[in-house]
C-alpha cells in the first residue's frame, strides 16, 4: 500500500541534511530533523538560516505547513518510516 505522506528522520542538519529536509518537505512529507548542535536548532526555531545557500525566507517556508519538527533529541525518530544520516565522520589515528 502506497502512502501519500512519509515520516522521514534526518540526523544532521548541515549542508546535506537541511537541503534534503527541504526536498522532502516540498514533496509534502513529514520531516524530523535532529542535530546535536543546539545553536543550529535555536536558529531554526527562530526561522533563521545558518547556511549561505538558504535565506531566512527559505527556512520560514520549511516550517509553514507544520510538518518540520526539529530538535536535538533522538526520541522523535521512533515515529519515522525512514532515517537518513547526514553527518561527517572524523577519524583520528
């Protein structure tokens, strides 16, 4: 059975995760965005951009339908149909 709306979890809201969230939101899906950087989360809650490729208006539009849920807790991911990880791994040897 095909669903019209999927719940997508995106871990990491940087240069890959935030545009990906925007694409899913434009397709009318529900997005749970997670980032451990509290500063990013706070800016998003204020509808402010922290990426040069996004304007504040772009961020406002992402929240307009009420389907963009953000935070630093992973609890919301339990509702997701799919989870996408978008962060940079750094290894030290």
